[in-house]
C-alpha cells in the first residue's frame, strides 16, 4: 500500500464510506391537518399554497434579501470585487492542492494512472451530449451552487451563440442529447430559441432542462409548463430533501414550497406519470460535506413521502456528490473542512465511475460560446486541451467530431466525479 493511502486511512475514519449524517430515511413529514381529498393525485399538503405564492410574487425579492443578510455571500462578493474571478479560482485550486498535499495524495491524473491503475480515462470519445449553459442569472442563490448563480448575475447567452449551438447540433450526427443548464435556463431569452432550433434540425434529439422548479411560479413564466410539455423536454430537477427545513437551508427560504408547487404543475401536465413520455427526474445532493446515501433506498423514500403528502409522482431520483469547487469549496474552506472532504472523496474512489465520466462524451458550452470538457471545468476556466488554440469556442468547431481523442483536462476537483456513485 502506498504511503499516502496509509496516511489517509489512518487520518480519516476506519470506515470506508461516510454518507450523509442527515438520516433522510428517518425524516417524516407531519400529517396534514385535514383529511386528504379522495381524488387520487389531489393536493393534500400545504393547503392554499398556490394562492399564497401568487400573492407573494417573485422569489427573487426573498433571495436578494437573504443574500444581503448573509455574511458569506457578502464576503465572497467583496473578495470578487477586490481580486477578480481569475485570482479567486487560482486560489481555490491551490487550496485543493494543499489539502491533498497534507494527505500525501498525488494529482488526480497520477492517482488514476499509478494508484487506481485506470487506463485510457484521459481522452474524449465521440460526443453524445451537448450541454449548454445559457447564463448565470437565477431566481435562487443556493449555498452549494457550483456556478455561483443568483439574481445578481447578469451573464446571458446571445442569440448568435444559441444559433451556433443549433448549427453544431445539425452538423454532429453523434449528438443524441441537448442538456440545457444555467442559472435558471428558462429565465434566459436564448432558452426557447435554442430548444426550438435544436428540435427543428434534429427531431429525435433528447432535450433536458435542468429546472430548479421554483422558476415555474415566477411571474411571466405562466406558460412554461405547457411549453416544456409541448416540446417533450425531459426535466431534471434538484430537490435535496422532502423536508421543507432541509431544502430551505440549502436552497433558500421558500424554495421547498415553490418546488412542491412546481412539481404539481408538472404532474398536472403529465410529467412523471406512466405512459406520457414526459420524464421528470429528481436530483439529491447532500446538505453538507458528506457523500450521498444509497440511491435506490432514497428513491423509494422520496416516492413514498412525496406521493403521500403532496400527491407528487416522478420517474427517478439521482444522487450526486457535491463537487469541491466554487461556493461549496469556499463553504468547506471557511469551516476548515476542505482537507477532510478531499480525503473523503479520495477514500471513496470508485473505479467503476471512470468508464462513464461526463467529460468522455459531453461537451460543455458556456453562455459566451467557449467550450469545455464539462460544466465543472467551465466554472474553473479549465480550457479544452486543443492543439490548435489555447481557448476553443463553439465557432471554432465544424462538428463535435473535431474533439475525438482530445485529452481531457483533469484536475484535483475530479476526485468528486470518482467518489461513491460519482457526480456525472
Ligand atoms: S444550484 Fe441551480 S437553482 Fe441554485 S443558484 Fe445554482 S443554478 Fe440557481
Ligand atoms: S470534473 Fe469534469 S473533467 Fe473532471 S472527471 Fe468530472 S467530468 Fe471529467
């Protein structure tokens, strides 16, 4: 056994796994006060919710209030103003390296090659998924957000870049999926233009919307659920718990109630129901510096709780590991937990994840058209390792085939993708 492995095992606990201490399976919601209506699928919890949300209006005011009262948000904004994004990203990278140095863990690529003895993980295959980040504007400001979105971010995709994405889809036969993310992608003007354009050039393309659910009750988005259903867009939505307290602590005050309202709207359109072909998947990520619990058991629990209390149905639940980057990396560092978290990721390295890393068959496009191996590299400004240019744009590509066999730009945050069930 290598020296660093001995040290990791000695320093961290004797168990080989450290899932979330939030015992999600034991959290039960309180029974509704009134007897639930008889009709299957009717609302049973949170009576009067839709009327209340309508009266409250946009979530953005609450999000901004919380941001202005939150010391961590204020500190990050101050540092960003003083040092600039590039310097903060470099500092963050150094912190991850220092944390691994203390654990005597080598760079990710070296670890794969020499310790895990994984071969051929480092180059790109044929691209199947085009992931497009249409902008950083969001009505929420979640405390783990790896793209640091909020209502204060104004970066948005232009029509020119959206149209170029459509051209690339048309020119790339291997692409099967368009995965649209943000921010809250639906609040970006380019969202519908991109989706409509993509559908027009490739009828059978799977389109995924990374929906935060609360956007469905934003003023001006009254037709959103109809639009998503009419385009047969698959919804992948974050819901880190089925308890209001846990969701609001991670994603902001009022987010749980509005998420429930959003799910109800989607169910009403046929999402998550059998035989409708309208996919609705939920995503769980831990509330702190822990790995997710068992996916199948958690999915069963979500299904039971959401159906019993709110009449909500969905297709699948995916558990994701929190990546040690951006807002979550800051959160860990300020609490002195970054070293422990990096150690946890290394200790739970899962060789099986290395055959299905997102970067092997995905291209991630930023709102400005620059392209990356994945969404995480995009946020860290880790460019694609092209031999022709230091920074590639979507305007440089004839088709996604141009990137076959190009080396992947791995770095130490990649331990987040190979721990447990991974983050891809
Ligand atoms: S995690 Fe999603 S919903 Fe939350 S701030 Fe980031 S982009 Fe918005
Ligand atoms: S962070 Fe990106 S580059 Fe690294 S392993 Fe994950 S998907 Fe691949």
